[in-house]
């Protein structure tokens, strides 16, 4: 029984989605001191801002605006009806995991991109509690940023536990009866769940792994419960990345993951009490459910559970692992999302 409880805990810790211009208001100060001892160095055209939450804490946001056209030697922003994209990370990650590949990719495709670091993660402030927050508070923090800083309804993109946070957001944004709830959780253009936690949590994953893949179950427990991924290159690679991922990249991301999470995202008992997330009408939101064929954490049944819950057909990307946005073939997932975004735009123009 002890082994079962340990495994349950680990899977819950890391199941590892017009001319109007989207702008961000200068409402939060830039930090000079870094929370991470190994800070992530931004790429060209990226900036780091801090959104002041109602709690008074600052939430890190890495911004990468859409590519601008060059006219007469001067850069001018091309008109775009594309919705902004807001990225939400999972456990042991922060905004930097999107900034590495996907923010440059989507900004080059004409989308303004915003990657947030949840409280207690990355360069965001840490609350005084023992954990970063709850499913509700994390979703509310994302909603506060959207409400105060964006002028167009965005597409939310969440990975792993970030996907579960987005599912909670969707459940609260869908109501038409309570106007103040709509204000608290602004309207979305759509959402993408990437290697996400299922709406019921991870208990199903736990039991399937325990009885069908005991060796994998042991490795995941050692990697995440004991945080073995922080010191073992092989465990880190197997947990998050493809076997073909170059070691020097794994070592770099391993260091950033160690520095990203200064405190747990959730109190697991309280999280369990809040699950499953409330269901929504099948056509309540445009949704893409995206999984990875080589995901070491979220299995095919977990992916299919999400699809059944929302009445959509999941897409499973071959040749990539759980950290789809950082993996060596990161373009596969990015291109799948871009194709869905373009289809969504065509549907809206009809």
C-alpha cells in the first residue's frame, strides 16, 4: 500500500493547453533581482514583464510579439486578426519552457505570445503559504492577467498541470447566467491542452502504470517523488524527453527545471477534493487536445479521457515526449497547433 500511495503522489505532483491591437499595459515594475539562481536569458524580441495580481504579488510574463514587416527600412507591425496566445506551464517548469521554441515559432506566424510563470515558479513572486496556490487561484491569476492586459479574447495553451488549470478556467468561463463570473474569467477564443492531466486527475494513470508498467512506475516515482530527475541525466531524459535528445540540452533544461519550482504548485489533498473539474457543453469552446506518442507520464488512455470529456478527437503526435515544447522535434507539436489555429480562423471568417 505504501508503494501505491507513493506512486499516486508522484503522478499528482507532475502529470507531466482586425486592426485591434493586443497590448500590455505598463502596470508592473521590472525586477532587477532574479528569483532563479540560474536565470533564463531571453531571446531577441522577447521581454519580461511582471503583472501585479490582486494579492499584490507579481507574476512573471515573457512576451514575444508577432513578427513585424519591414517597409522602407522601418519595421511596422502588420495588421492581424489573430488572437493572442497565452501559455501556462506545468510542474517543475515556468514561462521559459515556452520561450525557448514555441514563442519564436508562433510570433513568426503572426501571433502575439504571452507565457506566464505561476506563483512560486520561475521569476514570479512566492506566496507566504507552503504551496503556490490552488487550482482555483492559479486559474484566477491567469484570468486576471487576461482581463487587465489583453484587448482580444486569447487562446489558452496549457501543458501538463497547466492543462488542468485551463480546464478549470473553461469550466468557470462557460456560464452565461452569472455575469460577475464572466468578468472573473474572460471569454476565450479557444484552448489547447498539451500532454494534459485528465479532468479526473491521475488516479487512473496511477493504477494503470502500477499493474501494466511496474518498471516505468518505479522510475517515475524515483524521478519525481524523490526528485531524482534533478540529479540524474538518464532519469530526466526518460521522464521528459525523447531518447534522441542531446545530452547537453537535457542538462541545460534540467538545471532550469531545478531552479523553476521553489515550492509545490498545489496541496495535493485539496486538489483531489476539487476534482473532477466541472463538465461543460460539448460545443462550449473550441478545443484542441494534443498528446505525445512517447509521453512517459500521460498515457493514451489519459489522452482519450480528455477527448471523451470534451467531445473532441485527440491528436497524438508521433516521435515526441512529454515536454513537447522543448523536445528535439518540438516543431511537430507547434505545427499541429498552428494548423488548428488556422482552421479556427477560417471557421470564424465563414
